[in-house]
C-alpha cells in the first residue's frame, strides 16, 4: 500500500494497523470456544469476579461487566538481555505498525503494554497489548492510573489468574481466581509515552513467583491460563471494578518465541541487572499458591474472589 501524505507533512499508509498487530506476533489469535492451542484468546470480562458496588460494606464480589481497553495482541519474545521498555525498542512491531497508520489513528489510540519478564538463561518476555480509542475521562480511575506516580500505581495494579486447563500440580501451585496486587508482590516499572503506558513486571523479583512460573513452564504445552489486569477500586466511587483487559494464553511452545534485541533506553536509565534468586528453593515454596505471593515487605497482598 502506498504511503499517504497529510497536510501537516506527516506520512501514514492508512492501513488497519490493529489487524496487523493481531496477526503479526509469534502467538496467533485462536477461538475461545474451540480450545485453540499455541495462541491467545480474549476471555469475556464476566469470567472474572471483581469488587462489586457494595464491596466496602458487604465485601461482595460480582462478575465483571466491562473492560476499559480492547485486546490488541500478544508477543512471546526472547533476547540476549532483559527486555525493558519494549514499546521504545526500535524493533517494536506494535509501534512500527502505529507509526505507519493514519495521523488520526495515531492521535486517538492509547496503548497499554504489560510486559511479564521471565528470567533465565534466555531472557523471555510475554507482552500483552491492549488499546483504547475513546477519550479517557479526566479524573477517572484509569486517567489517574496513567498520570499519577508509581506509588499510586503499585498500590492499585492487580492481577486475577484463572487456570483453565492444566495438570493438578500446576493448579495447586498457581492457585485459581485470587486477586493479587502485582505492584506490591513484584517489582513493577512504569514507562509512560505520549500515547502509551508500559508496565514491566519482573517475575524474578520474587523467589516464590519465579519457582511457580518455572514449574508451570515445564508443562506449558498443556496449560491454558486466563489473566485479567485491573486497577483496584478502594472507594465507593471507584466501584464496581472494571478490567483493564484480559487474555488467555493457550498451550504455547517455549521455542516459538520471536527474537528481539535488548535495547538500552537512556531516557529511563540503564537496563536493570538480573535479579539474584535464592538457590535450593524448597518444594514447600513450590506448593504455595500464587494467591499467597508475599509483598516485598513479607505481607500478603492477596484477595480471595470467593469473599461474599
């Protein structure tokens, strides 16, 4: 497709950049109902229990009714070093696609990227992309999460996991349905650009999370897991909770990861050193649920979705 030149001198192709992103990753989109493998799907929000409108008084949870952003795609990556700030990487296929889109698309689209960094001999990252085209209301919880400081984000950034398919040992270790404050349980780094927010989540910052993840990776071809990301609602006007977005990872193959050269972003500092992990992790730790993932201070940050 030939490039289009606009009055302001900017250039774009006008093509459907979102479809390009959805099709272009190492993990292809699969149908949720058909239990597809080696890909990702988009589970509906009602599969996840969130804080309801009366949670402050009654501690009641309800099926979620809404996602604030739409799924855009998934990357399963490996590199020669830890992949920090993927959206600023010159090789980022998502930002390349957006740059080739129309000026209107570039101006109205907001991207959220959640980068789960997996330590090991090869540095892997699972990057989940979500997009929103509607304006974000000023003063809304989403607006505050984007624009306030890291302390606020860490106190609100939450994950709900749901093991859809897998052997019992993975279900026992990873738990099911707990809501975990990732910002307190793991080291999270937030990078804000003109039309995006990226959250880099360092799995290696917790020995328990690292052990559970590597146990699960041993069965990864047989595991399907739903992950929903949300901003915790803590006051009545912030309830009921809404998802940022959700994704299902369906029975992937480790060796299918695409290579992306590690990139040093001078604006956000040098790449972080690999987190040192304790040796000799015990099976007792492996058996703990992710729902009991401790914060860096040792306090639990879990919230059981069975609360009524």
